[in-house]
C-alpha cells in the first residue's frame, strides 16, 4: 500500500505521480538535447537548426503580412 501524502501544499498520490512523470519528461528531453548538441554530426545539427530557424521566420513573416502593417 502506498502511503498518502498529507502535506497541505502537496496533493494526493495522483499529483505526486504526475509531478514525477513531468520531471522525468523534462530530464529525458534535456538529456537528449544535450546529446544532440554535443554529438559527432554537426552537419545534421546545423541543418536542423537552420530548418527550424527558416520555419520560424516564415511564420513570423506570414503574421506580419496578415497584420497589414
């Protein structure tokens, strides 16, 4: 049987489990981002970063054109 948490600033078991899962997801993403950014294939990293930058630029440009300013 899992003991219930009784501190007022911490919810029940479900909240604790969700916080733990959230922290695990963040740690997993951080670890993989670090592996990717420090990996042996800089050409792939550069291509993906350039592609993401270009996509963000296109989105910004579309919003700017749609705003009519």
